[in-house]
């Protein structure tokens, strides 16, 4: 993310995660692990980041119908929505911070 240092990137990713109800379960430079518990659904992700990009990767889930079939991955549509909201929040946080907000 342009104009942000490593500490700012980490802080804004954490803020987006916590704001959406994700629990930060582990952190080291360039990586944040997080889990979301909603009713009987659980999703775990790893957010990897550096000076130029942020990547959100699937780690595991419970009751989200994850499957791999013929080389393609499938998961409950709600998971994709949760990740989409997270991406939007992270992007917004970066823009606000980069503008001095």
C-alpha cells in the first residue's frame, strides 16, 4: 500500500479485522492470522502483506461447505461476502491513513 509503512499497514489490517468481528489469533511481521466465529460457522484466514500488496488466504473452516473438486475450490457464499467486506474495509483504512486521517 503506497505511502504507508509496515506498522501502519499492520494497524489498519487489524482495525478492519476487529471491526468486522474477526479475532486476531497470531501475528508476526508481514502476517496476521485471524478467525471469525459466527453462530456455528468458523472461518480462519491468513493476511500476508508487504510494502506493495495485501493477500488474504483461506486457512480453514467449519460448517462452510469447503471442498476441492477437479482442482477448483468451493465454499459457502457467505465466506466470500465476509472477505469482500474485509477487503473494502482494509482499502478504505489505507486510503484514510495515507491522506493523514
